[in-house]
C-alpha cells in the first residue's frame, strides 16, 4: 500500500518518532534529535551531530507523545 508516494510501513515508523530540538551539553550547539516514542520512558545514548560526543537522553513519553527530554554528559549522568 502506498500513501503519497510513501509505503504504509514508512508512515507507521514515522509516526513512532518525534523530532525534538535539543542542545548538546558538551558543545552547546542545537540539533534535531529523533525520539522513539514507542518505548515510553527510557534512556538512550546518541552522539551529538556536531561534536560527536555521547549524550545521554532521558526521555519521558506516554507512548504517543513526548512529555519531557533531558540531556546529560557522561559526568552528569544519573543512575
């Protein structure tokens, strides 16, 4: 099945992600991160798109919408 040139599978996966503008805790640059909402509350590590250092993302989601996202350096990481 195709919707506007995109397959149904692409639309399904696209709906699970949220684009969020975040600021790197290392270099201070802003970039767009793609947050997987389907996992609910979770933590993940992504490299900064600018300085390539690892950022810990702490994500709060109800599975359908983003409630909160915080970013931390390795030194700031909470357990």
